[in-house]
C-alpha cells in the first residue's frame, strides 16, 4: 500500500509538472486500449489469413448441360479450427438442386470425415444455400498443412453412394470460390465446352488439343495401321489374328505452376447395332496395370468375351512410365484412365512434358461377330492444377 501511494503521488506530481490533466491521460489510455483491441487484433487476424494452394476441381464430364461429378482438392497452410466452415461457391448456371450431405464426401490427408445435415462433435454438417455448399465443424478440425479433398456427386461413396450430380452450365470458363470462416481461401476455374478441345484460364493459360496421326507411325513400340483425325478413329476392316492400331497426338500448353492431368473415358465397348461388342483388353477383364499385348482366346468355350478385345497405351512417362514399351491396359471403358500428365508448365511440343501419343489397339478372332458399325465415343478431360 505504501508503494502504491508513493507511486500515485509521484505520477500525480509528474503530471502536474508536465501540465497534463489526469483525465486526459485516462482518455488516451482508453483510446490506446480500444485501438489495440479492435485495430491491432483485427490486423493480426488478417495477417494470419493465407491462400489455399494446389487448388483444382476435376469434372467427370466437361460437356455443356451435362450432369458431372466434381473432385475438389486444395492444400491449407493454416488449417480449419473447431467451429469454422469451408464454403464452396459455384457461379450461376451450375444446377445444384438436390445436393445434400449424402452426395458429398470430405476427406483430409489422414481421415475420411463423417458428414450429416448438421454438425455434432466430430461429425461435420453439410448444407446447401443457393450456389454455396457449406461444411460446418463442431469439434472437428483440419490440421495445418493438410490436403483436403471434396467429392460431389456419384463419386461420393464414403457414407453411401451419392445419387445427385451438379449439372454443368453453357460453354465457358467459370470461377469457383473456396472460402468460409476458415483462415485460408482461393479461387479455381473449370472450363465447360464440347468434347475433345479444352481451353481454361485460371490466372494462367491452358490449351489442350487433339490431333490425328497417319498410318505407319510408331507409337510406344508398335506402328499404326490406320489414319486418325482429331475427332475420328476409323479402324476400318480388321484382320483376324492381326492387331490393328490407331493413335492420336495430345498437346498441352500451359503456365500452370503445378502442371496438369489428362484422362480419357470410353462410353462403351466397341459395339454394333446388333449388340455385339469387342471387349476390353484382355477378354473383358479390364486390365489396369499395363501388360504385353495378348491375342484373344478365340474359342467357343471362352464365350464372346474372348473373341476380340481393345486396349490402350501411352507414350507419356506418367507414373514411373507405367506403359513402358508396347504395354497395354483395358480400363478406359466406363471409367477415366490417366494417359498424360506433367508437374509444371508445358510448351505443347516437348515429349513427356507438353506432347504425347496415345494408341488404341484391337485384335479379333475368327469368332468375333460380324458388323460394319462398331462404335464408341471417347471423352478426354484435361485438368490444370494451379
């Protein structure tokens, strides 16, 4: 008490000496305290905010007015704290009707997060308002430095398979915002356009083109037997026991920092109007790990799946050169198969960086059903990663 008394007396004497009124000092101290509370603290909060990185949204189909799955991936440097939200806003034109928590998966680097219509404990709530899909945490968190994946559509299978997809708008380039009350935020873009040729801009340039290849050109250890264009691949008349090969050139030009991925998906086996089909390599087992080409079994006992098959190969050195030399896979029918990728900017002309060739090969046995109208449709999807 004695010290406090002396201190107050000393402070009063000093203020009297300086000619400063005590109420003025109290006012200054109050203003300073309020400035610290509302000003500097806000500054600190803003300083903690950062940009999400490695942000991308991969569509299962980029066609106008087509229902499509979305796979959104981003890296957060700050993380998401308990009680915070992640909000994904799609621009007008994307039809979100019917999307609920059953059509959505949320996963981090280390876990698949349980979702419901409202947040409770470690279960996150999911709600749709207009064009914004919001994930709300109760006590759950996403750690700083984690990579987060959001799947929307029938690709959401963690808690049961989703039954509603987002319908694409008309052709154009669209910006998608990822924000919420989490500290980090970012934008990415998707390109909606007709099949095969894709152009996208997300503060970068991105051009994807497909070109035909003449007969007699080498493709990953084999040689083409027919000529293709950018939009057609006519195998023409096939010969029993002789592989028939046709190919296309894929070209990507971009300055996207983290590169791109190109996938291809066939809508069906090569199928004729009679219902006959040339099955997937090999003998309709849809080989996923590329292997050396093998002829179809070609016996009655093998059933029609062994009478002919079609495979795919790529010259790109993706995934530690999984296609090697003259190796083939069959899992590009009904599901997307990666055929081209790079982890940085590409010039559109350098092999394994901006340019590659993708080959398709069929071989039939004498039992393959006759037909002059075998057809299938290929869809290429090129996805930049910014």
